[in-house]
C-alpha cells in the first residue's frame, strides 16, 4: 500500500511551496542562515536556497522536475568552483548509483552533496518533521487526527461528550451555549502549533483559541468591575452576597424578566430580596458604560457561536 506522505510528495505540483517546504526542512534540521532566493518566482541563478552548515556555505537545488539528472547538471553548471555543500530536493527516488554520480560531479567543483529525494523526505516528514508534513501536505498525523476527532465529536455530538469544564467566571457558567468554552478547554490540552496545523481547520481552531481567551479576559474584567460596584450599592458586606446579586444581574442583562428569574428558582440568601436585586440591576443597566460593556460581551460570545456553527460543517 502506497504511503500517504509519499503519494502526496509525488503529486506535489507547486514549485514555490516546494521551495518553502525545503527551506523549512533545512531550518528544522539545524542549518543556519536559510534564505530562499526567489520564493515568489523569478531567476535565481541555479540557487533556489542559500544556507550555511556551520561555517560552510550551502546552496539548495529544489525541483519538481522528474528528469532529475538533467536538472542537477544544469544547476551545478551555474555554480562557481568553491568549497561548499549542495542540498538537492526532489520528489523522485534517486538511485544509489545516481547519488554517487552526483557526488562525483559535485566534488569536481568543490562541493559535497546531500540528497533529499522522495524516500528521504518521506522518512523525515513521517517522523521528526510531522509539523512540516501537516503544513505543506495537509495530512493528519496521530496528534492531528485525534484532535480533529475530538473537535468533531464536540461540535456534532455535544450531549455525548461529558462536560468537565470549570470556567473561572460566573458569566461563563451561566451562559446557555457552552460550546465555545468547551472547545477552548479542549484545545488548551494541545500545543498551539498542533492546533494551528490541523489540515483544513487549524486556522479556524487557532482563531477560536485567541478569540475565546479574549472573551474570558473581558468576562473576568467585567465581573470584577460589577462586583466592585455591587459592593458599593448593597448592605451585604461580603463577597458571597455580592455574587448573588451578580447572578441576578447577569440573568437580567441576558434577557430574562424578573418574573422568569424568580420562577427559575430561589437562589437568594443573606436576607437579600428580589426587589433589592432588581433595584441593583436597574441602577447598573441605567449606567451606559456598564450596559454597553455587558452588551459587547454578549455580542462577542454570539459571534463565537456563529463561527463555530460554520466550523462544524468543515470538521
């Protein structure tokens, strides 16, 4: 059975991306001063990439040309006679005999050669360079496949996935739609680069990480501000009581009527009354900066929900 990575390399048809991938491979392998010479196209004088191996200068020949012998000869002929190293990147198998011929021809001009042919690239991309494989070949490795599976289950079969999230804010805990929070917590179990490089959906997942973190920070800041204001407006002098007022205020800002809140269950304590809780809400809602901050936060959360609805069709 043909290896998926090998097949994707054989079918690679974008010379510019192949050069970018080759540059990333050189960087990943520890070469320095890696510099693609014409990443957007144009003449490069037979030097697709320049780099250094320690103190030794290097040049990379990068090609999707299946006639690798002719391509190598043409690029080698453009090089001056000097000591250095040549890295040959191609998506065909180079036989041991051909590698030996290339090495002899390179030595005549003062160069040593490293051949990154189809099978060597396959080996690197399937082992130590899986992130490069995901980025350019759009192939799931074990980590990406597991992450994609968990995301898909959460977005499509929410009730089948146990909710173990414990958000730090009361606002997050009270929101009816907890998918944005639960996805954020799921993604936080993975490295950022693994999230970003999930083929097809990595960019959207990474954006959700950033957007939800911003939402959580705004929720924390808003809650702290509301609790501080509530503490100045009520007779209760301890935080547990202020949190009761905060819960009522959040429900009212979220669109519930006073009667609906009362009908939902009695969570009052410490001699707090529904009328006094309503008084606090009315005063806070009449404060335009406060009401605007709360409204903006709910709008931000609604946008997160809408973005995830689109993502669910792609995962």
